[in-house]
């Protein structure tokens, strides 16, 4: 597959209101692997007995595991391959548990073509409940000028 076939959107192909999403059901393996990759071995994620004594009354997934699904949408769908993640704000709203299906959705909020920047609303849901929200800024490639 050529580079052109794998590219995401150019800055001039984006419009305010465009949206894309990605869904994933969180598994035991996801949590254990994320703990291994990140080094976050907080027992609220890994130890049911410990987690059962917390406000959550059981194990929860790492918040950044859900947030990482936003990166999936940005890097593979909207704007897609070629964009560069510059900034992300996050507010965690509710826990995610093993077996929950998390849907990450991004929506174009603002476009700054002179700087090749796009601001997107980012939100993750489990069912109808928001589990995190925030805002991302990405750099998006512009079309190459045609040679004279």
C-alpha cells in the first residue's frame, strides 16, 4: 500500500462537526497488559480483594486505557494517518470495568489552516454514560503545493 493510500485527511479536507469513533470491549488481558506497559500496577486495577474495599467496589480499568482509544481514532480515522497529537485535556467522569465496551468519539471543533492545527472534542462513553471527556489538538498535513 502506497503512502498516499494510507494517508489521513489533509487540513483542507476537514470541516467543523466531522466525527469518528472507535469501540473496544475491555478485557482482563487489556488491563494486565496495560499495567505491564505503563508500569501502573495500582491494585485498584489488578487486585479484586483490594479493589472491593475501595469506593469503586471492584476492579477498574486504567483511565488512560480508555483515553488511549482517543489516540486510536485520531491516528487511524479522523484526521487519520499523518496527524501528530500535540495536546490533550482529560476529565475522568466514571470508572470502566472489565467487560465494558468503551466508545471513543472525536468531533472537529475548530480548524486553524494557517498553522495546520485542528482542535477536537474528545469523549469516551460506556453505553450512554460519559466516562471521560476532554479536548485534543493535532497537527494535520497540508497538501503539497504543485510545482511550477
